[in-house]
């Protein structure tokens, strides 16, 4: 939205741990300094705003569908995400997102903890996401889901073991 993506990549260092929290709608309720630094926004520009502000157009819709379906089911998500900074640059991360609950079991917030993505994962995920985008443009989510399922099957997995396949890739 108004930001033109560039091919400038920002480095996420192996020591960086990028944290943010969100409410049920996905709006940012908290983020740590490295989150703001990479995204290129001030705290005032991002707090109470949707996480989708840093959505990169190279991210397939099907990944966010899996992401939200899992969270609504109270399941953790491990996923690779390409994020868009305010200046148009991008950075890849390996995210672990979970639902935090209050002591009485009610919803507290969503918490995402992001780390650098491994080179092995990058080599596989970047072309996969490009294929998913093409599938979405030509055949919609149904075709995209098929491509994703075929990919997971080629790693001996399925949608049910999406997290395991992503973790295996991160460690490759
Ligand atoms: C805790 C939390 C962290 C999130 N982090 C990101 C993120 O780093 N990048 C991103 O594009 N979307 C992130 N999202 C997902 C967004 O809310 C949104 O679903 C996504 O950007 C896709 O945008 P859309 O739903 O408008 O298509 C996060 C959501 C939550 C709840």
C-alpha cells in the first residue's frame, strides 16, 4: 500500500530475536526495538496497527491462511516470512507464532518470535513461494493449496506436519 518494494535486502543477524504481540485482529500491541528497526517504522507508527503493514507482496496468501487457521485452532505456527520495510527493502525471517492464554484459559494475545532464516531454507522456500504466487494468480487458493500440499508431500509431510517440514528446512 503505497510502498514500492525494492530488491534491497536487510540482514537479520543470528543474534537477532524479533518479537511482536498481536490482538485477536492481528493488530500490533507490542514489539521489541529490533522489530521497529527492521520494519523502519517508529513505535507510534505501528502500535495498534495491523501486522499486515509489513506484508510483502511476494508472500503467498495460502501461507497466511494456514497461519490463521492454525492460530484459531490454538496451534503454534512455524513459518518463513518475507517482510516489507517502510523504505521498500525486505527481510526474511523464520517465525514461531503461538497463542498466549490467561491463567483462566481465555485468550491473552498472539506472540511471534522471529529469527534469521537458514540459507538451506531460503534456497527452497523462495522458489516455492514464487510458485504459490503464480498458482494463486492463475487458479486461486484451491490451486495454491494443491501446490503447497504437493511440496509438503515431497518432504514426506502434509498440511498436518507443515511445522515439522519447515523446521527440517530451517535446520538444513
Ligand atoms: C503475532 C502476529 C505476528 C504477525 N507477524 C507478521 C509478519 O511479520 N509479517 C506479515 O506479513 N504478517 C504477519 N502477521 C499476519 C498479519 O496479521 C496478516 O494476516 C498478514 O500480513 C496477511 O495480510 P492480510 O491478512 O491482510 O492478507 C502476524 C500476525 C500476528 C497475530
